[in-house]
C-alpha cells in the first residue's frame, strides 16, 4: 500500500513522456532533443581538388568535343590591328575647314561674305583654357589671330606671331609686309609643325598642307585702292559685324579643338614615344616590364586610357608585337594595358585567353596578384556587353575561377565586389536565355565557371553575408530550374548550397524559398545514378530539415517526397549490397554508395522529429523495413556512421507509441539487433542502442527481453561511465524496469543503488533531468519500503538524506555556456520538476529512517 506521502506524488511518468500538442519554446525543444528525438549530424560531402586548372574538370559531364578548349596557342598575329576599322598604309591629310569666298562675287554681294557657321556651345567656351579664352576674346573683337604668343614655359601650344591685317592691301607676317597677291604663296611656303616645347617651327612643305589656301574676299586681289577702301568702309555694318563675330567664334571653336590635338601631340611625343622606343628594343625582359608599368601610369596620367585616344591603334600594335616574347610577367603587364584601352570583340577575347593561359599555372598567382589583374577582369564583367563578348567572358571567368581557389585572393575578390558582379552576371545569363535560347551559345559553359567561383567564395563569412543581402540564393535556385539538364551547373550550385546550409542563417534563407523542395526532388529523380550530385542534394535536405519543423513539413508535403527518398534508398542499398559481396572484409572508410545511405537516413531521422510526420513514418512498412535491413547487413566495423545514423532514426520512430506502428510490431527483432551494438567497443553505438532500449522498455515484453538477456546488468554497469548522456539513458531504462514490481530487485545486482546515488551526487547539481530520473527510479524501487536502511543500506541512506536536503535548499548551478533564456528554463524546471520529486523521496526516507546522530553538512 502507498503511504499518504506516496499518494501525493501520484503515478510516475514513463521514461519518455508522450508528445503534447501545445507549442513549445525553443528551450523546451532543446531540452526534449536530449530526452527523446534528436537530429543526426554528418560530414559534408568531400570535393577533391582538381590536379590541373581547366575550364572543365575530369568529372564534367561535357565531352571534350562539346566544350571550349583549355589549351590553345596565342600569338601577336592573333590580334587585329584595329577594333573598328582596318588601318590603311597612308596617313590621311587633315581636311581644310577654312571657308572659301565665291570665285566672282557680284557688285551687289557683300564683299565680306562668309559661309554660315554653327553657334559655339557656351559650355565649351567655359571649359577652354585661359590661353584659349584670350584667343576667343581676340577673335570676337575682330582679330582673326592673336597679336602675341604665350610664354613657352606654360607648356601649352599657342599660335605663332604671324598676323594678317584686314582692311588693307598689305598683309604683315612676322614683321614682313606682303601684298595680298604674295600672301598665299608665303603661307604655303611656311607650314608649321608642333615641337616638344609647345611652340611652332618652320619645316619643309608637307603633303598635308598642299593645295590652295583661300583668303576672305576682303583680302582678295583686284580693283583699285579707292574701291578697296570703299569696300572696307562698307563692311562694319551691324549685320556684317554679327556675321564676322559668328565667323570668329566658329574659328575659335575650331582652334580649341586644334589646340587639344596639339596638346595631345606634345604629350605623345614627349612622354609616350620614348617609352615605345624602349619597348621596341626588347633587350631585357625586366627593362621591358618596367617600361610597360611606366607606360600604363603615363597613359593614365595623360587621360589616354579607353577607346577614344587618337593614336590608340599605333599603341596597341606595339603592344601586340610583344606578346610573342613569351614571358608570363610581361604578358600580364601587356594584358593590363590592353584591357585598359578598352579593346573589344576578337581582341578582347584574345587578351582574356592570354590571361587565362597564364593563370593555369598556379605559380603565377603571385604575379596576377601583384599586377592587380583581378580588378581588370572584374571590370570586363562589369562593363562589357555579355551577348557580344560571351566567349571572352568565358575565359575571363575561367581565370577568376582559378584564382578564387587560392585563399589569398578571397578577401580581395569580395572587397572588389566579386559576389555582386557574379550574381548580376548569373542574372543576366538567366534573362538572356529566357528571351532567346540561341542568343547566348556559351551560357551553360559560362555558368559553370561563375557558379564554381561562387562555390569558392562561400568559404568566406563576408561572402556569405553578401549572399544573403543581395538574395543570391533564389537566383541560383532559378538557374538550377532552368538549367536542370546541365549536370555541371546543377552540381556546382548544389556544392554552394551544401556549404551555405551548414550555417543557420543561410539555411533559413534557403528553407524560406518554398520552391526549393520540389526542385531538389526533381534533381534526385533526374540524376538518381549520379552519386556526386545526389549526395549533395540529400545533404542539403538533411541540413534544411535539421533546423525547423516548417522545413520538415514543407518537404514531407511535397508531392512524391517519400517515394523519391525511398526509391533512392532502395537503389543505393542494392548497389551497396552488391559491392559488399565483392569487397574484402575489414574496416574501411565509407564508400560513395554508403555515403548516400548515410545522408538518406539522416533526412529520415530529421523529418521524424515532426509530431505529424514521425507517426506516419513509424507506420510505414517500407521505411522501417529498409532501416532494419541496414542494421542486419551492416556492422559498426564496416560502416560506423551508417549503423549509428540508422539506429538514431529507429530511436526517433520508436518514440511514437501509435497504433499500427511497425516499430512496435517488430520490437523484439529490433531489440535483438541492438544487442550487437551493446557488446561493441564503440561508445557512440552503445549510446544509440541504449536510447532505443529506453523507448522500447516501456513495453512489458521488452522488459522481459532485457532481464532474460541480462541487458539490465549492462545498464547498471553503464552508470559508472561518468558520461552524463550515457548515465541518463541507462537510468531511463532502469526506471522503466522498476515500474514492474517483480523487476525492482535487479537494482541490487551489481551495486545498482550505490551507482544511482553516485550519479545523483556527481551530476545532480548541474543536471536536473538526470537528477529527476534518479529520484524517480529510487522512488519506484522504494515503493514498499518498511525501513530505509534495509531498502537502500545505511551508507546510501545517509548520503541520500544529505544530498536531497542540500538540493532542496539550493539553486541549479549552470555554467556560462547557457544563454539567459535557457538558464531560466532549467532553473524553472529545477524548481517545478525536480524539487517536488526530491521532496517526496526525502519525506519517504525520513519517515522510514531512525536518526542516530546529526547529519553532516554537505560540501560541493
């Protein structure tokens, strides 16, 4: 009969309480994970590093004839001399832009007639230099040319001192007065050439100045001097002055452009030409490389980079010739300048190939880093047209992929916006192919390179945060859907996800993309025999379902989810069974086939945590049958992780005490299979087996099996393991055994009572769950107590009195590894769960114990 104190405690709960439907806090879920249902961990699939740098590795699904080459020859002759038009052998002469007067003007015509000119742009007027401003003001006041030259030290090109006087028949040139009939000949005999100091000097007549130079009609020959004076006096009317001013402004505008050209000529001759001479010598590689570096800086200083520079073709022709030198260092410097000059089409393709060829040698990574080639390559992806230069993009991305595999480049790539650029590139490819499948023939090849690069970048925490901030994951899912027939693209994206989903925030972001579950199932169905892709998809699903119940529910409710998983399980089980018969016995690392089975059992274990999915799986004959078959033909020595994962899955399913449970129907077969784990030397295997026995021992038949096979002795021995989880699970089995009055006596075998008291002393102050199990087990054991010392023994009785009294007067001791919410949760249950049980047990012992001496004060 129960005493009054005993009745207050009421009926004890079984080892693993039934699931409740009310929502639980995160702390409760964490706690219950230890008690009953647990997710299963596994290693991420290993990706071996490729021995050689190629566009497509040995595992690529592309045949050699269906993919661009990684090896090719490249020479100076591969480049075109001009991006836009061929260069002719003859230098064209400048056009004469000066207006010519009519040949025979009539008397009624204005003698100062000139052809109309477009008005000068005021913005351009404001931008001209001070020298040009003075020239413009002089011209607007009626002088066609300035009356003085500017100092040479200003290093700006100025016009000469030659002066043409209007309104007179005499023309003054450098102090010499000539009649207008001789002026033209004098000008023709004094052509100008730009000098390095910015002035002009006389040279021999050149082809560019041949032809007749016409003067305005005011300066033309013919007529007497009086008529000329009359015409001169008639010129300065208001309309005439307006036309004359417009003519002067237009001429000043032309002078501005000419001056810019002359300034560029000076910079070219004084700064660029000497460097080109150094390059043409080709005497020493170091000297030529230094000259290339100087050339790049000088072009940048002179604002001559880009594709607008007049002498760009000459410069590129010189650089192309140096490609044949064959030096990797020199070629990188040449490529950097060529890219900065904004070449396009074939030349852009060739320079990207040149860099790609160099980057294939890993030893050149330091050269690429030192010359900052990465920035030039990223600029190509950022600014050039994808559709026009798809092949150039391919080799550009190939180079970026190679160097992204070097950890030294990761931070630099991310800081230069590589994640954003590549995400945008993936988006462009997706949009282009959506509009027209044939518009971008290299789209699949290009995606392989881009996704392989992103796969390398996700190793960086900074890159992972960028992936989330710019929504890269949904973009990759969409690409996966569209390129499902391209196994290489799908495998690379799967590798990205397998890395990202090992982190909680990234896993949650992917789980929120609801279409991902159907996508992954379709990939499994399509590539069921492609182990390298399937294993990653299953690993991703395991990560998703390990994080939250919503992901488990979404996946399970997806059409054909369980059929797909079980079909895959059956396929690889047959493959493993076949390979096992041929393989020699003995321990070995998991094979590729076994690795798929490991990941599959993990998914099953994780989704079984859901309170609606778990019971359905427990009643599914195919699920339970495959799990039991795995335990039957696999041993811990053959594949430890597969056996432990399978046992953990059975443990989660055995938690559900539901009608038509296959686990319950086959409980004795399961218990028999667990015995080989208990007698192994693998502590993880032992722990999983004890956990399953903890669930199954709620059944009377299993309790009989435990006693008949002396499993209880093994559980008592495990109390000495000094391992909290093992002690917790073993104590749970003993608790279920003591529910049966006939089996309570087993606790006295092997010192069971003393070991339980030792567990309470060692782990009680910090583990209320274990302490509560020990107290409940001792409560069951002492139900028919008449004398405490006879029930527990004198020593253990005194120890229990001391421990229980101290626990009731103290708070739970927790270390700093618990956050505040979890601390509050454990402290609450220490007060509400443990202390009532401890108080009832203390009351029972005290009521059946005679105190002979004061109890000592315990010390912890």
